[in-house]
């Protein structure tokens, strides 16, 4: 009987040990439910700054280019697809008024503004100089207001 008692005691101890391990496991396991959150950033406007242009205007010329720099402070790239021209100013308004230059809008563009910057850019063939522009317009710089439209790329 001693052997049977020892076997029963051993099985009993093993059973208690297993129950103990099972209880320990149950005590360390947990579940949770609830809500988390995330928030979309607010897009930053891209800064458009005039740069030193290539001198390509002369009286009657209709294919002048506009040059600028884009600074995109968003964490993603943007591709601009259209441009609307705004106010034009002259570096010598008294002798060569800004009215000697006109700027057409443009669509179908693909101007990349990668995250960060600055990035040099230009739009070709949108600036025209009047045929009657005076000699005083030689060397004058015209600053052109630009509104660019595009989307994240």
C-alpha cells in the first residue's frame, strides 16, 4: 500500500502543481477593449518666392517665362497643375510701368514641390511684353503674383 500511497501522493502533487500553473497563467492573462485616437495634420501653404529671372522679354515677345522657388513645409510632396497670375509690379514703375507686361494663367502643369525645400521652378511661355514697351524697360525686373493649385503627390 505504501507504493500506491506514494503514487497517489505524487499524482496529487502533480495535479496541484498543474492547477497552480493554470491559475498563475489565468492571473497574468488580461484583455482590454476601448478606443484609441489619431489626428490628421493641418496642411501648410507652400511658399512661392520670386527668384532672379532669365532676361527673355523684349517688345512684342509673348513667350516669356516666370521663375520662382517653392518651399513646401508639409511632410509630403505636392504637384501643382495650374497657375493663376495676380498683380504685376515693375522694379522701375516710373520709367517702365508694369502695364507693359501681361501674364497668362496656365493649366496642365506638373510642377513638383517635394517635402522640405526650397525647390527652383518656372513656368514657360506665360509672360508677354507690349509691343510699345519703351526703351526704359531694358533690364527692368517684373514681379508677378502667382497662385498655384495642386494636390498631394
